[in-house]
C-alpha cells in the first residue's frame, strides 16, 4: 500500500509536494498555494523496470518515461536516476496496479490519478 512519507524534502522554488511510497510504486503530488493539485508523478515497477507517468495541470495529457537508474554509466559509481524516453505502455495495467496500491490515499488524490489514467479511454 502507498503510505505517505512524513515531511518529504521540499525543494526551494518548487511547489509544495507530498510523497507516497510502497515497495513497488511512488507517487509524488505537487500543490499550488491554494492547496490544489497541479501535478503528479506515478512511478511503478520499482523493483524491475521502473517507469514514470507524469501529469501536469497546464499540459495536455500524460507523459510516460522509463527511469534510468544510473547503474550502467561505467564510471565506477552510480549516477543520478533520470527519465528517458520510453515506447508504448499499457495504461490499463498501470491503472490496475495503482488501484491495488491506492486504498489508503486521500480520496481526492486517488480520484485525480484514476481519472487521468482512465482518461486514456480506460475504465477504472
């Protein structure tokens, strides 16, 4: 189950964020000064081949990327993880995996993520 991390690091100059985590997923949610959700990033398949789905209120639709964990840089040390282009993805599977992890999320956050994933023509 996704559980909220108490007091996640806030980055100066960025909107306030909340972070929810489990063994297989992370959900970071950003809020404006009125406490409205303005963006989220759902990372899934953490132990295998991590991917990230990102939604921003000002953008149209979702972006889907792979997470390069920085392990294969060949420099003797791990680099910082970065998002890299990723091909086709299976939104229905991502939605189902999210729903199985989301039981304890605040209802408004869960509803937003579900609506954005389901907006890809899927039913929750």
